[in-house]
């Protein structure tokens, strides 16, 4: 084959060499023909010029003269071109003909050469085929011979193997038979000798057993009464000293079990049986220890006295449970159980203890106490207050005093600090219990009707969040009872069960406002009041208390300036007097007003017509659908209601040192509430725009796991340390068990919670701004002025934590409910706010063009059509077609990344959405990924149709500002110093340098940030937060298989900034502005030209002044000079008007 390839290559080289020369000659001939044709055209052109000049002369000069000249020139031309001597034209023509004739012979030569080459190739093919056939025959013959030889060899080899195996098997069988026969002989002889010897031993053993049987019986009887065996007998329910048969009547454990089967739910009736069962066990262990101590050296621990104290405390606890009272499991029970646990814990048996029963006894009592500890305890039953609740006041203070309940005298009383705190605790509890029981009633009615109370069910999870210890599905290990009969339907029935002994409050319940129907005003019920009716009554009066608190602070001027204060403001808005005006008139003026309905009524035969506004018919035409009044009203109510839940979830319900939950709604902080509906809407929306970004960031971080550097597992609450706490205590991280029970500890500083630091406004990199006022005159002394576009970060302001230690996922849950209302985003569409910060620009841009490339998305088509209609209207149809501008907006902001495809993208065509795609590109060197998520995305999620002109104005005038702000983010990202943030891979600073963070150098591609991913880089998240962003999807960016690095984000952001899409958008915006200004520009230009010409006219010609004449009717009045008129009042300053002189 190699020889064949060489032969073909040689033929090809020969043919190429043979026909290379004619092709070069063809090129030379072609160039020659082209030159001669140009010469021919030039000569014809000259001839044409001669003819043209002659005809012109013919027209302009005398005819005879021109005719004579023409005759002469024609005669000369004839002599030159048509005589025997060749002229220039004939010479050129002959040259061309000769070249063409030479070219005609070229194809025939080419065909001849081609024919010879084909014949040579055919001959070569025949020779090669004959050689190949010969080789194939030789190979076939060799293959057959080799195959036959191999088959013969294999056959002989198989025969040899079979013969060898047969010989080996025969030898093995012979040897085994001989060995078995020998062993049979030996075994038989040994067995005979062993039998003879054992017979003698057995006779001796029989004599020994008979002599020792009496001693053994005594030892067994003693073991049955002492030691482990006696303990097991006692634990089985039979006292160790009992003699005789054991029946069910004598078995204390069987009696206890039988009683439990009969009535196991009444603990008081089980207590005597439990005490009767436990008493022998304790007494047995005490006696056993005393017996062992008497036979051993005196131990260091007085175990008998400890056991006696444990037994006495156990008896006291069981006696408490046996007593018949309202609450068996009260604070006394807690104290007794704690004392019992303390005594049991102090019982510390060691390896040298006199009895091995102490350890099992301690373990059993600990388990017993643990089970008692699972009982639900009414912690406040029988609790004593720390002082008096009321104090008597003098008449001078009677205005502040309140009459004491059930006091017949005229004395006046006022609340003491203890009484005021107790009252606030009670009102806080009413708010808590009312809300949770309402949820239970609604859910257990349908959704949770058949759900059991265990940790796995939704019902059990809810009760666990309420503070109960819920049991597992398979065993009772919690406070709440677990059985197949304990389901949501039973809870619903209990809640709806009518109360008894309510005659003393029934009169009030009948007249209470909570018992009135909102529509008819009639009583809801007249009897069978249940617990929710009582709570509704209490909550109704609690709302009155809230309202009175707002009435007492009508003159307040303080505005909320932190997240905590804004949540308190929203929680109290529902109870302020402006609320009814706000929901009725605050935003209806911004909505589409429906036609008024006419009501026809008749009274005594008279027809009356009345018109009224149906608020439920008001709507806002937004994309994708209309939003009605009820939706907005519901969203406002949702914010006011859930703000209280967010507050209590984060800082708790309050204690004696902090703010109680009841003070969140009564305006105890003295905030200002507007008095007009319009002003209230402005302030409400301003608060939401400042409140949502930090809460969005908090929700995102608290829902992110620790492996993505989130705060889901971070603790917060009372006594959780922050970064500004001093380290005065240490924890132990290493514990090694020693024989004496001692621990070996290494002190370490207590951990600091970043979540707690963020809530306290002291987390490095997340420090808020010093916001002192909001609204139109907002004041912030820390907003950077050198780098515009950074949002004003609202302080969190959470102080005074009173709740138990919780985790970040708890905040994520309550914030998820806070934002879980689709109508919240509609509120921002009521008043359009021009984007001024980078996150606002980013959020508006992505929402504006979202889905424009999706042909199936009618929502976004309507947005696009509305914008195009605004373009046509604003430009008076001067800008055509309008889709040109919308296409440029779509390309720059990038709606095509919604159905993102894994295909390479050109870096010069990177769009904005490539920084926030839902799914990253898996193609190599393509860096599209969910890097950013704007904290202001909700502000522009819904776009109102009537604001189309405003949105068009933003999209025309703001792209340059948006680009500058995006470039500021790029510069800030490049300025991150990983050494300052402690990134391990960048501490040397030789690769990751300040000012070049994430920048990829073509000469040194490895000189980039060495962090494994952008999420792993400690300085990125704080930088993004300062610019109003959070990671779009931290788990995706931190994926182990394909993490996105700082250089990926930096490169992609740079590609977006320098993309062709932005350049074309800028050009098209300029083009649009020119198109709409073009007529006016030309008009202004014409007016200026006219003015300029007129000015020139009056500068060189005397002004006629429209033929104005003087009052003397002088004939020469119209000849007055212009400078004399203009300078009539300035006689001495005629030199100032010299330019008007002719």
C-alpha cells in the first residue's frame, strides 16, 4: 500500500509540473488581452472626443468652414486607417486577433494532455490490482496452513490434559482409601482405651457430687435473696425475701400492669402501685449496700444515706402526684423533679463501688425521671408575683389611676411596675394564643382533619413550632399524647367545645363587639360559647387598647429609620386612625375608576335613584393581569399582620428587660403617622422600598446552608454573642474520659454568630448607613457620594432580644410567609419611582424585557406592544419602525437567556441577563451563571400600563447612567483585597493583587484569585451587598463539579460592559432622540438663519420700521435712522449703536 501511494503521488507531481507552464501563459495572455482592449477603448474614446469637438464647432462656427474641416479630417482619417499602411486601430485589432487565435489552441492541448494522463492512470490501476490479487492469494494460503497447524496442536494438548487428570485422580483415590483404613484402626483402639478410663472418673465424680449437694443448695438459696439475682427477682415484682409460690396477687409488677390496662390515663390512681413497686427495689438496694459495706473496708461515699434521700424525694414526688388538685404538673412538680434529678445525678458509682447494682439503679431512676419530665407542665400555676400589682394613689393622681376590680370603696389604684409588666405579659399571651388557635381551628377543620399528632405530620410540626415537645410516630417520648385517636379532628372538636360555668361572663359576651356580625350588626350566637369566643372578646378589647395608644401619640414627629422600627410602624398602621382613610382613598385615585352604579329604591311609592362607588370594582391595569382593589387591600393587611410575626420571631415576645410584644402595635415608640391618605401612601411605599432589600437579603442568607456560607444554621437570640462582645468565657472542645470521670479541656474563645452580628448592625462588610430620616427629606450621612449607584442600606436596628436561642432557618420561615403574597409586588406599581441605584436599574432592566423573545408569552408581548405604541405616539410616527428600539433593548438586557441553551456565546454579544440566568452554561469558556440577584427586584416586577410613557423615558435616558453604575460595580469588585478578608489561597499576594481581583491577564492566566469559587471568596458577598445584590444561586456557583470563580464573574461582567449590544443601544437611543427632535431642530435652524439674515439686512440698510411715521406726519419720517431710534433715551451714548450705521 505504501508503494501504491508513492506511485500515485509521483504521477500527480508529474502532471502538475507538465501543466503548470500553460496556466501561467494563460494568465499572461489574459493580461495582454486586457491591456489591448483598454488601448482599443482609449482610441475609440479619443475618436469620440474628436467627433464631439467637431460637432460642437459645427454648431458654433460657420457651416461652410466646419464642413470643410470635417471633410479634411475624414480624408486624413481614411488615408491613415484604410490605406495600405496600417493605422493604430487596425494594428490593435490584429494584435488582439492573434492572441485570441493562440488561445483557441490551448483547450485542445489541455484535452490531449488529460487523455494521456487518464490512460497512464488506468494502466497503473491494472498493475496495482494484479499485485494486490497476488498478495491476497499468498495470504490466504498461509492462513489456511497456520490454522490447520494450530488445530492439530490444540487437539493433542487436550488429549494430554485428560490423560494427566485421570492419572492424578486414580492416585488420589488409592491414597485416600489406604489412609481411611489406617485411621479406622487407630480410632477404634483409642476409643476403647478412653471408655475404660472415663468409667473410673465418673464413679469418682458421682461420689463427690453427693457429698457437696447440701452445700450447693445453701449457696443457691442465699444467692436468690442477695446480689444480682435478688435484684432481678425484686425488679420482676416479687420481694427478694418472699418464700413460697409466686402468684399474681404477690407480684407487684403484675398488679401495676393490670391497673395501667384498666385505667392508665389517670396518673393519680397509678401512684400507689408505682410507690409499692419501687419501694422494695430501693429498700433492697439499700440493704444490699449495707451488707456489702459491712464485709468490705469503709468506702469514701455514704451510699446508704444517698439512697435514703433519693427514696424520700421519690416518695414526696409520688405523693404530690397522688393528691387531687387542678394541676398535678405544676411548678412544685418541677421543683420536686429537679431535686430528684439532682440526687440521682449525685449518685456516682465507680469501679470500686460496693455493689454493682448502683449503676443500673441510677440508670433506671434517670429514665424514670426523664419520662416524668416529658409531661406538660403548667409553669405558671401557683407562681407568686414579685410584689404587689396595684398601689393606692392620692386624689391628685386620680387622672392616672384606674379603679381596682371588685373594689367597693372609692379608693383609686394605679399599676405598679410589676403589675404593668404582668398586664403586658397577659396581653402578649392573648395575641399569641388567639393567632395560633385560629390557625389550628382553620387547618384542623379540613387540611389537618385526619393528621395525627407526631413529629412527622404537618400538625405535629406546627405544634412543635408552638413550643410543645411532640412524640415520634412509633413511641411516646414527648409532652403531647401520641395515639391513633389523637388527630386534628379531635383538636377541632375540643376547640369548638362549649364552655361550662360561663354565666358570670355570658352577659358581657352577648353585648361584646366581637359577637356582632360585621354585615348585619346582629348577634352571632346567644349561647354555647367556646374558648375562641372568649379569646375573640379579649382580642377585640386589645385592639381598642392599641387604638388608644395611637390616639395618645397623634403629635409624634419621629420617623422610623431602621428595619426594626419600620416593622413596628407597619404593625401599628392597622390600628391608627389614618388606616381607614388610607385603604379607602389612599390609592383609589391611582386606579382605574369604574362607572358608578345606580341603586333604585322605592319608599311610599316614591322612586329614588342613588349612585355609589364600588371600591371592589377599582383596578390597576398592570402586566400580566389586572389587579383589583381587594388585592391591594389584602396585601396591605398582610404586611401589617405579618410584620408583628417577623418582630416576635426575631427578637421574641419580650421580658422584664425588653419590649413586650403587645407594645409593637400601640405605637409605644411614638412614631409619626400621616394624617392624609395620599401622604400615608407615599410614606408607606417609601418604607417598603427601604424595608424589603435588607429583609430579602436576610431571607436569602438564612435559607442558605453553611456549605454555601449561609446562615441557616447560625444562632441568634438572647445571650448569643456578636462580633463586638468581649470574650470573657471559654468553651471546651476536647473531652477525654478518664477512669475517675475527670475531663481534660482546652479553652477556646466562644464562637461569634454572623447572623446575630448582622441583626445588631456590627457585621464586618455589612455595616448599615446612618439613616436619620426618610421620605422626601431623607437624611443619610454615610451614603457615598464619590461612587453613585450604591443603595442606602437601611440599619437592622434589632436590640433587646428576649427569645430563646434559634437558628437562621427560623427567620427564613417567617420571612418566607412575609413575602408569600403575590400582591405585595403590585404595591410598587401604584407609584413609579425612577431607578436611581444600581439594583433598581438592574431589577427594572430585567423585568422590563422579560420574555420578549418568548413567542408564547402574551404578557410580555402586551408590554412590548404598549412600549411600541408609546414610541409611535411620543415621536409622532417620526421614528419607524418602533420595533427597532425594542429589539435593541431586548438584546442589551437579554431576554433570550430565559430559554438558555448550552451553546458557545461570543463575548462581544454578552447581555445583562447572562449575569442572572437561572441555569449556568456548561460549555467551556462560557461564564453565564446566576451570579447576581437584585434586592430591589420586587420594585419593578409589575409594570402598570398607564406608565408606559414613563418606562419609555427611562429606557431612553437611563442606559448611560446604568452603564456607569455597572462599571462602578466592576471597579469595586476588582478592588477587593483578599488578604484583608483572610482568603487562605491569596495571602501571599503574588497572584491575587488589589485592583486586579478577578481580572484575567492574557500573559499570566494563572495570576487570578485563588479561591475555589466566588462564594468561597470572603470579600465578594459583602461587596455585592453594598451594591444591593446577593448571590443568585449560591449552591450553583459553589458546585463542586463546576464552580464559578471570581475570574469568571469578572470576565462576564467585563463582556457585558463592552458588548456590542450596549453600543448599539446607545446609538439607537441617540437616533431616537434625534428623530423626535429633528423637525424642531430644523425649525430652530431656519429661524436662526432668518434672524441672522434679518440682522444682516438691518446692519447694511436703514430700518423701515414698517413705515412708522412721526406725529408731525413728516414726509421723511420713514427715513429715520435705526440708531437714532434705539438711542433716543440714551443721547450721550450713541457710540454704543455704531454697528447699525449704514
